[in-house]
């Protein structure tokens, strides 16, 4: 039906003004960088819809330009000079996914000095140089985003900084290294010893040729420092983390934990106490009925205890090209939304504004308190009463005592679960126990984490 345009006062639809894309320069085009490129290209409409504007890759720095060109094609300019990306006037945000702590620090600080936001998945860089980098970002009014640096596909940094912002966080604990979780799963499920499980992890690409960062707990310690800083509003302090890897774990301990109703996981634990903050990465027994005990393979999981929220748990992939890219691009979307936002109104880098950060003291090892698992090789099974009675006399409260199931080529093994005891007391008792006449070999001690 005809409508007189004078009588019809409905406005004609207007075309939106051209919106400038967020221009991204990327340093590194390896596993994470190539995944980021693929996901940006594949999901560009969805990403732009969430970000409010397109996100475009405009420059890439790579060591191998031929390989880089095969990934990004002919339309993206390439350079072998990362500082060119970090300082280029056509770049709004620098994505650093090359790794390392030396040159990467120089590139990131250069980008910040030139007024560029930074997105990185480099947990080692932030664990070692985070205080300097975040301070520089505050001075220059730019953002440093790093969701991909911790637990990859799990948005745990956003959960701590935003979703749980109403809470006083009491503790954070998690399986935050996929390689070690894969190894421990193989040792439990297939009865492999550590070396055989590690070889499988390397064959499948879960572990590097030199796996030390993973199996010694260093990678998990890097991530724990970032989790603790966001949870408690304290500075990033890698040196304060007590670190123990899984290289000394034996197949008998994995089997004995199962016998007692537990499973062994490499946990990162950050706990706030009245005296300070407890920061630990170490293999620990978790009750077999607990959700954390069922996190298998290379998967990650993080639990957070808030005073208002109670316990929340986050689960997802702990490694992978596109899994990490998911977190990197989520950070890019956040950066794309910052236009016109004053720096003081943004989500702080570590969850708390700088003036509200506190220097909570880190507790020494001796002041930690928890239950323990002991495996004690004894001369004969009949000595079970003598050893357990001796432990009680050393102020180590014993909760449960059992004999380990027989293992080929291994003598009698006494298994002890203690009640919570101060770590300093336990260390003194273990030192003395090693010289006990009934003990026939090295005593193994692991923490027990109820995660209640």
C-alpha cells in the first residue's frame, strides 16, 4: 500500500560510519601464532561482532620468513626484525607469542613505550619481568593482557579479575601443566614408570626434547605467580614459590596412592593465611573421589575458594595451538573495546589497582601446614607398630597406616597418612626417621591436599 513520505515519519535506516579495524602486529608465528592467524581468519565475523570492530593482522615478525609466508599468505607484510613490529606506527597492539624472557622483554617494553597495547601468552616473561612490564604499561596508559599465559583455554585470569571481584580469595589450586598431568595419568592408567611415560609424552609432542621446565615444576611456578598476584592483589614473585617437580616419583607411589584412595597430581597451590601467602608447586595426593583427581591427560583445572562464592572450578585444555589462540584473541577483543576508555577505568593488569596492591610476605617452607603421605621401606612387615609409634612420639599425628601391596623386587613398604602437621616438624621427623633401625631405604614424603 502506498504511503505518503510526508505523512510517514519513520526514519530511514542509517548506514554506520566506517569503523577502523584494530591493527595487530604479531611477533612469532609458531604454534600459537599460526593458531591465532587461523582462528582470526576463520571466525572474523563473530570476532568483529563481539569486539565492535574488525581485528586485522597487519604485520608479522618471524625468524623463518619463507615458513611465515606459507602460513599467512602474500597479503600480510613480514619482517625478521621484531622491533619493527613493536614500534611501527600502523600497529595498534602487539601480540608477543615468540616466548623467552630476554629479547621478548625488550620487544614488549618497546611496544609499550610507543603507546601500543600488548597481548602475550608468555608466562615466563611475566613471571620474571612482570613487575617492570606492568609498571611501564601504567606509565604509558596501555593494557597488557595475558589470558593465554595461564591454563590456556581456561579463562581463569578473567574469572579472578572480574567474575570473582566481590570475593576475598582464600586459596587457588590447580593442575596447570598439561605435560606433567599426561605423564602422571600414564603412570596411573598403564602402570608405566616415569621415564617410559615421559618418552610417550615426548613422542606425542606434549613434552619438549628438553622437558625440564615442565617436569621440574618451573612452568607451573610461572603460572602460579600470576594466579596468586590476581587472587591476592600482591606483586608477582617467582622467587617465593617453593617448587618440586615429578622426576623423583616412582610407580610404587602412584600405585600406593591408589591403594589408599588417592591420586597423585602436580598441583600449584597459593593459599592466603594470617601470617602471609603460601606458594607451592609439588606433587600431591588428591582424594580419588575429588573432581580434580579425574582431570586426565593434558587437561588443566583450577579451583578457587572465595569467601562469598565458595569453591569454583574451571576445566579445559592445557595446551594446543588453537586452544591458546582462543585466549589470545579473547584478549584482543578486550583491547578492541578500550577505545575512549580512560586507563583508570580499565580492568587492572593484576586485578587490583596499583595503589591497592599489597606486599604480603611469602611464608617459608617450614611454616606450611598440611597432611602428608609417607612410604617407608622397612626391614620386615612386623615393624609396622614400631615405626608408627615412633612417628607419634615425634609429634607427627598418624591418621592411617597400611602395608603397600607387594611390588616385584621390592621389600615391605609401610604407608602412612598423617594428620595436618607443620612442615618444619615433618622435615625434622623425616630426617630422624631415615636413621631409624627399622627403615631399610629412602623414605618418600608427599603432601596430601583435600581441596575441600
